[in-house]
């Protein structure tokens, strides 16, 4: 347990053998969080006693108590006390303006951070969609192989070894990224493996890729969070779909694989169309 908790302090950890500059920076840092916890306790007490109090007022009360301002003020004579209180009263407007400025900076920082997260998630979503489009384009070229016999027959149709490997990779990527197939062992999606006694990896050969693909074909599990009663009536049904290509009408046979949520009130269906000779 100690090795896990203090791994950063052991040799090789990021906190091992710190330079003097960092040591000086953290020298005055509190060793515990007791003081911070006591401040939150005081804040909780103030909010319970005065629920409508403002943040600035609560902060002033906590500072007044922790700095022992009342004791310090009691040591002054009456004239000095009046002068200090008058000066403090004059600074109220300035402090409120400073507080509003700091509050606005915090809000702006939060807004920037939220916008960055939104942009990051959107970029990830777009990147995922681009990958899915790429994998779909590749699978349209090779066709989706859905049985072990079809895998064997399609592999024989490729003469070059690199063509076989590329076709097998396309099958694996499409099942993983587009069909969201859930295997018993996620390693079947791997296209490389670690070398014995080394951290480097080497590509799987075509025979190993074929075996991985056959394992996926056997399982044929498609990720679908809907129950049988929630699934659309078309799921798992065979259909005929009409397309107009260059003004010509063509019919394609297909199978509805799953239901895909596109928007809150809109769903689409993922369909596999049989390859035409």
C-alpha cells in the first residue's frame, strides 16, 4: 500500500530529488488541510445562522474572526478606533467594486473552461464520425464478411498478402468502431502484439487476423442498450431498399442491424446491404 500511496516520492517518482527552487516554494505550504477545513466550517455556521448573507459579508466575518481583529482593535484608544472604523467605512465601496471584478474574472474563467470542454468534446465527436465514415468507405469496398466461410472465400480472392491484411483490418475496425460489437475478449480487435521480452510491438500476420475476425463473426454481438420491447420492429429484419443512381432505379437486399439515436426525437437504422456481384 505504501508503494502505491507514495510512488511519486520513491526513486523515479516526480517528487524525488526536488531542486532547491521548488523546495523553497513549498516550504511555507501547510502540511495539513485542518485550517482550510476550519474555514469551511465557519462558513457553514454563518450560512446556517444567516442564510441570506452575501459571500463578501461572510468572507469579512471569517477574516475578522481568524485575524482576531476585535482584540487588536480593543488595544487602541477611542480616537484611534474611531479613525480606523471611519477609514474602513470609506473603503467599503472600493472593496465591493474589487469583489465584483474578481467575481467577474472567475465567471469568465469558468465560461472559457466550459467552452473549451464543449469544443474538445465536439472535436472528439467529429473525429469519431470521420473515422466511422472512413471505415464505412473501406467496408463498402471489401464488403462485410458475416460467416467463417465467407471470410475464407474472400481471403482467397486477394492475391497479395498486404491486400489481405488491409481487408482484414478494415473488417476489424468496422466491427469495433461502427457496429460497436462487444467481444468476449477485446484483444481480438488488435492488429499488433508485443514482442517477447520487449515493449515494442509487431504487426499480426494474416492468419492471426483471420482467426480474430472469425472469433468476432462467431460471437456476432452488436452493442444495443435497448430491450426487446423497446427495439423497433425492423431491427433484425431483412429488407429491400430502392436507390436512384444516375437516374436509374436499383433495388438492394439488406438486413437492419440496429437502431441508432441521432437526435432526441429522431432515430435511424444501421443497415448492412448484401454485396452485388
